[in-house]
C-alpha cells in the first residue's frame, strides 16, 4: 500500500488518523505523523487500511457520529449503485435505515478502541 499525505489510515489498535506528512524511514520502518489527539508517529507495519475516503476505513461494529453529535452503530456496509453505504442500527420515522455516504460522517469510534477503553464490571 502506497501511503501519501492527506490519506486516512486505520491502525491495528483501532485508531483512525489522517496523514499530515511522511517522514524518512527509521530502522526499516516507515513512520508518519497523524492528527489524533496530538501529533504522533505510527509505524507503517501497524497500519491495516489506508484511503483518501474515511468511509473506506469504517467497519461493522464501529460507531459513527453525524454533524449533530448523534451516534450510530454500524450494522452493514454495502455498495449500492456504485456508492459505498454504511447502514446503522437506528431508523428514520419512515422505517428506512439510517445510511451514511461520503461527507456524512463527522467522527468514528472504532470497535477496537471501544473495547480497549471499556471498564469491564468486576475488573480491579
């Protein structure tokens, strides 16, 4: 996979970030900067997916947030009439499923990130 500035990436840990710039390889691992909470570097070997469209990185089980702050769990991802659609678990008043296309997603909470940050009842 060829990485370029401006692309979004999904890491093995479940983070989705945007590449700000590519750095020179260090110890045979490509590093890149991203704009998560603060600027950091990610090893290229830890990237599972990359795309210019964030919708390509969303997986079933992730939570997407629209521009109004409403959260929806992703139940299905499909291609419909040549366009990738994300189908969520909530329904409109007319019983049609909530569907996202490019540009409708404001934030993504990945299922890996959710699981890693959950407090499980009974944990010490």
